[in-house]
C-alpha cells in the first residue's frame, strides 16, 4: 500500500500537479503493475528505420524522399521541409545533410559512445533494453554500453532540475501502462538518428505498454519543445521480446578502432590516472 504520509510530504503546498501525482500513486496501489522485466527479458527495437509516425498529426523526422534511407546501405538524410520545424532547426539539419552528402559520417549517439537523451534512447538499435522495476524507481538499461535511465516513481518534478543528458524522469502506472515524464534535458543530444536538434525546453512523455500477449512492447512518445517546433508531435517505437537471459556486458568507450573507422571521436583520457 502506498504510504499516505509520503503523499502529504510530497504535497505540502498543494498544486494540481501534485494532486495528479498522488491520485496516480493511489491508483497504482490497487491496479496490477505491468511486468516488463520477467525472466530477465530484453527488448530490441523492431523498426530500425526510426520512430514510426502516429495515425494523425505531426510526427517525427522522416527521410528525405530524394535520398531514401536503406539500412546498411545509405546514411540518413533528413527531410527538412516539415512546417513544424522552427527555421533555426531546419537550417541546422540542412547543414548536417550537406555534410553527410559530401562524405562526412553522420553522428549518432551509439557510434560515438555518447548518451542519447530522450527520446533518442528509443532510437538505440541492435542490442536490447532491460527494465528493472521497483516501487520507488524504474531503471531502463540499454545493454549496448549499459546506459541507464532512472525514473523516480510517484513523485513530482523538482522545481528547477539542472539540465543533464537524460534529464529528470518521474513516472507512475496508469492501468497497464508505465507513464514517464521527462524534463531537464540538456541540448547536447539529438531527438533521433536523423539528427533533429532541440533546446532545454524539451518535455517528453512516454507510455510503455505490452501487447501481442507480452511479446511486443510499445512506447507512445509525446514531444514538446516550443523553441524547436511549432506544435507538439508524437511518435511510436515498438520493441520485440528477445530470448530471456542475463544482460551481456559491453564497453563502448574502449572500441576505439571502430570509432576511427566511423570518423567519430571516442572520449578517452589524455593522461593515465594511476
């Protein structure tokens, strides 16, 4: 049962957001919690081309029709004609497109061993994502190099979180869905593998839900950033369940030979620390 004393502590100076958080917390105490971690299950992105568009409304960045993306054959060239892009964002992406067409290897967080941010985390492919669920927090771990997102459960956001790579995520369960609300993201990441930029005003809400008898995990993503987009937009990422078993350790930062091949700088210490 949820601790009512904790509710009162969180809601000192009651706000609408806090009341909503408290209601969600009580709802969690009586509803079945979806299990994303049973048997050390891993989840691998099903659509390697990128985030899928919603049935209607603005969606994520798509491939330039003149330069269609083909996995393992071409690099991603973004369509910068979307009316939802602010001029500065469209121009930044246009310049990136030109560099790639001129022969430069396009940046992706995975190839550069960098944090992907949110929702960039949902663009990691090949290696699975693992969930660790507890009443107080949920961890999302990408096994590629053990990048971790931490979600604090049934609490409100802090007033002014310091911008960071994965921001401040708070969550709660709504029926069969895990809802994650993220703010406080720095502007050093891209939203996707098409190198869509954003500002520190980025606000992302995700809803993770199981389907297909537990064999598919769906993430409905809602993105707001008034300094980058004219309107909020949505996207869908789907994962397939992979063979159950332990997460395999991988260390991305030591893979310097591949990084040289890709033309990216892998973070390395200049001097030994021992």
